[in-house]
C-alpha cells in the first residue's frame, strides 16, 4: 500500500485519537449517513406520489382539446379531419360538456357532465378500464343514462339502477313560472380512477348530452396522442389548419399547474433536506480541525522527514473525504434499500398497529408509493461529496501550514 494511503487510513480509522474526537467523527459520519438516506427516500416518495397522480389524473383527461368559436356540425367535422391527419393523433372524437346539479334523496352535488361517443370514452380517455360496475355500451343502449364516479355515487347515496335528478342551467317557462330544466337519469355504472374526477365528473352518451345541454356548454374535439409530450409539436402543426379563432387546450393547461407544484415541492424538500448534509459537513470541519490539532507532532515529524506541504494537504483532504465517503456510501445503500421497501413497510405498519397512514378517501392514494430514480441517487451523492470536499479544504490547508520547528520545540 502506498505511504499516503496508509497514513490516510491510520488517521481515519486508527485508535490514536482522543475519545471526544472519535465521538465527533462518528457524529459526522452518522449525520452524513442519515442526510443522504433521508434525502434519497423522501425524493423517491415524492416521485411515487407524483407518478400516481400523473397516471390517475391524465388517464381520464384528453391530451388535447380543440374548441371552435362557432361549434356547428360543419366546424366540428373540419376540426376532426384536421386532427386525424396528424400522425401523432391515435384517437379523436367530438365531445359536449357542461355543468349541472345532481340530486338524490335530499343530497345534491355540482358536477361536470361530459358527453362523448363510446369510442371517445374508450379510446381517448380510457374510461372503460376504470369501470367498476356496468359498461360503456349501456350508455348507448339506454337513453338518458349516466355513469358516475364512485365517490360521487357515494356522496349522492345512489347505486347502479337508481335514478338521479339533474338540474341544468337552462330555463323552462311554464304557466307556474320559470324553472331550471330538470331530467331524471338512470345510473348504469360507476368508475374509479383514485383521483378528484371520481367526485366531480359524470359521463353520458353523446346523444344524451345533446338533449340535456342543447346549445349550452362546451363543444369540441378531444384528442389522444401517441405520446402526450408531443403536445407542443401537434399544436403547432394543427394551428394553421384550424385558424386563430379555435382554442387549443391540452393537459398542461388543465393539470399542468398541479404537476408543476409537485415538482417545485420536490425541489424545495430536496433543498431543505440538503441542510442535514450541510450540518454533517460542518461536523466534518470540526472533526478535521480537532484531528489536525491532535496530530501536530505527527505532522511536524512528517515534514522533517521530507513530506512536502502539498502531500500533507492531500493527506488531510483524503482523511476528510474517506470519513465522508463512508457516511455517503452507507447512506446511499440505506436510502436505496428504504426507498425500494417503504411501500411494503408502510403496509406492515398499518396492519401491525391498526393505523391508516394515508386514507384513500382523503388522499385518493392508499399506502406510501415510492419510485426510485437513479438520477436522484447520483445527484444526492454528488452534492454530499462536493460539500464534504469543500468542508475538508480549510482543515487540510491548516495542516499544511503547521511550522515543524515550533511544534518540535515543545515536544
């Protein structure tokens, strides 16, 4: 083993240090371990929550929506033709949506009524895979039928087969006065995606939406793309074909702010937890400073024997980095292990202690999802290493400045 490495290992792991210095070094190592492990675990949990919301919300959200200023049949047909000409568009259908009030047995709830052909509900928003009772064909076969979100059905106290009254923002004039238009709808199914649409959206057939909403509400064309990240390119390609009067909206305008907030929260939490690593780095400065003070005699002897100041500087840099790398390595291993098992661990805690850590009725997500990204692990390890390197520079420089003659004079 080269002499430099032998000295670094002796200084780091040797038994010649005072007990208090050894305690401070151990505290620095544990702080680095806990900081790295906590940061990797928390970032993985944030990735898990973001991924769950991303999948669940965008499952029933069209990738793009085209809304003409004049929603006539001809205008909708032109938009449908322009959309299907794009190679990235895998499905495109008309839709008609509006707001309404559902009532049943004294309970009422404001909802968004969405009407679309069966192909649109199946291919554009993939509602079919989230049906918990009934099927999409029932909407076409039975006039004035509706499929409700599972939470919406629970709030209204309805079951499949019951009837719900819908009050629409359209007025009916009669000899008794002016009243909102109302109609009875038969519940033929429920769906659940584990997200807010479960309590806010109701789906009907295209013909039913036309009769209920009339000229009110919003009409347009909804699109599903082969990759929703191609939204900017498809929007730029469609714009010259549809004119400036047509509104082009995509999933970023409806849900993008939520995912931007989740990303910002992840960055904020990462910065806050990095302070734990920073504290461990300050402990590393204290450890090395105490080590330099204790080993002034050894440093002076090494200088007399011919060890240059540059080598001495690198020696104490290696001393600090070896101590930091032990903490970083152990923390990375612990963080990866915890990030990959925290979902099962949270389920075990719930079963063992009878607790509900995350109530699906409140958070829409049960358990503690976790998605480990190796890019996050690399970023955490790199930040911890850089902070440790910076923390080791000053004590190492002080070690190289020790005057051997003055130190040996008092030995």
